[in-house]
């Protein structure tokens, strides 16, 4: 089975440009998560979806960030305009169910390494 | 509010010895899940072990075991017979009954030959 697929793996962009990160969750998984990882702030949950509906976006840093999940097999995280402080690794993850249920393994993609110069 | 705390920024262990990585959590949920992930220097997040809040027995997966003490709200990871390949960052995480998954700050483990 294919795991969580993220693209691009690496992106270098100039400040002010729009960045779109993409994620394909594991088929059949109802939950999708977007995380940002930096040395200073660790792994931050930005937003998560259940059945394509955003449940909690309280971690989205500011209006420059937006996320969508138009269908069960695709999600995007967009940064517009990008700034150097957005440089980080962005992870997408998916799980079959939520909460403390047996077998609730959450799988991560390989991450998108973003550098804004 | 939910919170995960890992108080050990860095740990050292001698090869072949056991090591315990600490994790405490705070939640008002009755149903929740606890996870440990490994992140090697290559950056991927590798799932290690899962413990459900209603599971009565401690979870084990090979050399990994989770020491779950519900009353103390702790979920420590025990790695037995450490190997050089265990050197990595380890994250404790918790999922709520709404599905939200949050992470601790991580512990860097270095295994000495």
C-alpha cells in the first residue's frame, strides 16, 4: 500500500511568492493532519480534517496560511505571500480514526522541506 | 487544554543497555491515544508504538515498550538492548477523542558504542 504522499519534497522560493504543498493521504483514512516542524518550535499542528472537513485550524499561524481538502484523496497547504520565517519542514499525516481507539496508527509523509529566501 | 511534556532534551545510552524516555501528558478526555515516533537524521517520522487509554496492558513492539501509568498521566518509552541505529529524536504524542494529535518537544537519544 502506498503511504502518505507529499509534494514537493524540497522547495526553495523567494520571499513574497506563493507556495503550495500537496498531500495525498492513505486511501480510506478519514483524518488528515498538517504539521510544521522547526528547531525552535518543534512539531506544531497547523490544521486537521475529518472526512474532508476542517476540524481545528487554531494552529494556522496567520492569514497567509490556508488549507483545503476538496476530496478524500487530496489536500493542499498554501502560503501566500511566503516569508523567510516560514522556512520549515511541513508534514502531512493521515489516520483511519481519531482518538484513543485500538489500531489508531497515524502515518506521516516524508515531509516537504521549504526554504524561503 | 491538552499538553504533552518531554522533559529530557537529550539522553545518552551505552549500546546494548536499556533506556527510558519520559513523557507526561495532560487531558480531560476519557478516551485518548498515546504514541511514540522516531525521527532519524533523515527526517522521516517513524511510528513505534501505540497505547490506548483503555488498554489495560502496556503496549510492546519488539524492543520497544510503553510504560503506561494512567493515574500519573505518564507514558514512558523503554528501549531495550539499545543499538547504534536507535540514535534519533523521539517524540511522544497524544490523540484526543476528537482526533487531534499533538506532540511533545522531543528527546534526542544518542547511543554510544
